């Protein structure tokens, strides 16, 4: 059961997407999106801990150069991911049933596009893997928590 009280503090997240599949400009044009297609249990579990109002760094991945390009806000959580039931979707999961869905998603809203990308190279030069999980070698998760102190530093770097 969801609490009727707002969270004591906002949480911060980093979510990855390939810009040619769904980039910050797509979100800017649409203003909101259903962040679906997550098929990794750890990433799904991170998404399940998100709260409405949490802030999310939009990270362009699998491109040259990868990095943080914008900021989103969590608008809704705990939504059933419809793509798991769609046989024409690349995210179709034949083992998932409507009465017991495996995968859920969140609705995110556009907050801003940063004037320039904060590259993975700069992130690696600035943060340790303990401070920002995206810089950890071999990390492939598409949803990652960002500690508040790190989020403040990121926002300062992105404002410069």
C-alpha cells in the first residue's frame, strides 16, 4: 500500500537509453513517456523503489560519446509494462501472464535538456564507481541509483 505522505527526500536515478531508439529530444517533444521494456530484474527492482517526484538523469548510451543529456521526473510508478504481453514487441515475455505480470514500468516527464552532454569520460574523471555506478567497468544496468551528494555535484557540473 502506498503511503499517503510524500517521501522525506527525493531520490535520484540515472536511466539509460540509446538516442536513436529513444533520446532526450523524443522526450522533449512528447513531454512524458512510459519507460517500458526493462527486462533485467535488478533494474526492475530499482524502478520499483522509485517514488513520484524523484529526479532522473537521462543518459544516452551505446553512442559516441555516451553521457548525461537531460533531467526527467518520475510521474507515476508501479504501472504494468504492456509490452510484455504484445507478441509483436521485442520486449514480449511469453512467461508473463496478465494475472501475474513480471515486468512493470514508470511514467517519466521531461524537465530539461542540458546545453551540453556530460560525457562518460568526464564522469569517470570526476567520480569513483562507489559515487556513480555508471562509471563501473562492465556495468550494463539501464537504471541506477544516484546518491544525493553525487546528484548535487552532477547538477553543479551540468549548470556550469
